[in-house]
C-alpha cells in the first residue's frame, strides 16, 4: 500500500509495522461496534457504513509517534476522535500515556465521542483558533480538519507554531483543498508531502493528507 510505504519512509520504521497498525485499527471489533451503535441510534446515519479511509494513516502515525498530546480541529461526528483516542488507548498499554483535544464550533459535534474513548480526551467547543490560543499545551500531533478556507487554515498553523517542538507532526486532512500547510511548511523549514486517497467504486473523488514534519538529519 502506497500510504504505508510513505509513512514508513517519513517515520523511519519498517513497512510491516505500519501495515500492522493499519490492521490493528481496521480489525478492532469494539470500535466497529461503537460506531455501528451510534449510526443505528441516529436516523440520518442509520444506513451509513463506517469507512476509516485516510484516518488509518492518522492512527498509524499516532501509534508510531506515541504523542503525549494530540490536537484535532474539526470534530464533526467524532469518528476521528475515536480513532485517535483508540491509538492513545493502545499506546497506554505500551506504557506511553497521551491525551486528545478536539475543537469544534458546533456545540452538537462529537456525538460519537463517548466512553471508552472519551476517557483519553475531551472536546472544546467554540471557534477553533480562539480555542487553540487558550490551549496551553505542547502539541506532538496536530490535525487540521476544520474550516479549509486558506486564510483560516493558515491562521490555525500560525497559532499553534509556538506550541510545536521539533519532533511534532502536522496533518492537513484536506490538503487537496488548500495549500496552506505546504506554504506554512516551506516558510518554517519543515518538510511537506501529500498523499491522495483514491476511493474505489465511490461517488466521492477522494481527499488527501498533507504531512508536515522536520527531518532530524538535515
């Protein structure tokens, strides 16, 4: 799989380890049951099917990096929140504790984010940029999935810049929409790569992950 090869190269790990983590999240029966139950209880989503898509990349990155703090802007139903918190849950079993913060302007966002996943994080409601300004933490893994307007997305990255360390990773969940993360990376001496997903037999043409990081050897 191309995404696994890309992550193995970026994270300097074996391809087989990335594929193992892909399999770990795909085959987690508790997560599948949790999402299915939420869908069944919501009439608008009753016929929906959980498709993790590029979020398996988020999961693998979180499992490999073992971040102490993950921040995601734009929670929506909360599937990404659950997947990231599952990574933290499994990291904790490996002795690496971590915590998740999600932000969303919609006070009804995150309906899916409940126990046991919510034991590993919380959702902050309000404008994401304002929430980021008030969030006094060092960020190991940041995921932008909120407003993909170029200027808004750029403002998120500029806001968190002071909270990043050299090893921190930034993911742009819809970097096919905006080149904000690429521009931010170039301006701040960070490496940037983009992976485009290509859905099979689906009406949606696919999105992509922008990945921003600092190489330790240059």
